[in-house]
């Protein structure tokens, strides 16, 4: 059985986005509507208050939680998610799981995305920097399949290595650096879209869209986004 995993932790003061418990609950409902296979829905969190009882709660671990983004300022730091690459994560998430960011809108059938046979699949091609092969908003993995991402990470040197190689982001930057460009990826051809890159300037939702990620300053729960793009409020519920 596939596990669908999301993360929610208290952001640093002044961070651009706020993730209330409803962001977890809405994601669970969207997944339930668009992925008809039996699955577990798990939230790794330091604050389970307000999250629906049907969500499995995993207490947030402390690994690399205080490690800042190599890009500085209020850029997101998600190094704590690297523990998902540990072989031991199978005892927590199960043998096969997909990791999904909260700031997404599911608009179509997810089975073609998540029923793939590869050991590892990750979203890609959202950043023009030459070393940025992957985006951490969604990945699918057999537990332990890419254990080197966890086992070779050094909080002192790894962020600097990824930054020097022009791999954008925190955990996703290190994943790009560690694995290189050869892994299986989802793209627009699979119905995986970036709101910022692909849809922010149009009101139309592509007919082949399955999921849209709001990486960046816009979030699907923002009133102005929903007013300009009616498909967002239609599906983010």
C-alpha cells in the first residue's frame, strides 16, 4: 500500500507562508478524491492540533531542523525531510511512499503519476539553474532506494557544495547535487504543472493537468489567487 506523506512544521518568524491545519486536511481530501487506490495518509508535524483524525500523525524529528537555507534570508529550509532517504524510514512510512508539499492543488487522477514502477521519481525542470534537476514538491520512492542522499549529507559541507554547483534549494538542492540529472522525473508532459512558471498569467487550467504546485510566494488558499483563478477554489477544498 502506498503512503502519502506531507510535512507541516512551524515556520520561522516572518516566513512568507503560513500553513494552518486546514492545509493538511484539504490535501487529504484532494488526494482521496483523485487517488482511488488504498493508501495511508501521513503528516509529519510538530503541531497536530486541528488535523483531522483520519490523518496518521508522525512526530516531527529534530534532524537538521535548525540548519538554514544556503540562500539565506527567509528562503525555505527543508533539510529535515532528508531523513525520508534513510533506509529505516520504511518502519515509519512503509515500503513505498510519495512525499507531497502542502501548497498544491490536485485537479486530476493521480494514479498515472504514483503507480509508476521506478524506485525513485521526482518532479523536475522548474528552475533554470544548470544544477537544479529536481523540485522537492513531490517525490515517489521505495524506502531506502537512494540512501546516499541521507548517509552522505554533512550539514557543514553539503549545503555549500550544492550551492557552488548551482543547485537551488535546501533539501532539493542537495538531492540534485547528490543524485545528478539521471533520475526519472515528472514534467508537464505528465500533467504536473508549476503555478508560478506555467499558470500564473492565465486563467485557464490545462486540460491534461493532474496536480499544480504553488512553490514560491503564492499559495492556493490566498483569496486573491482564488479570485483570479476560479479553478483553484473549485479544487482546493
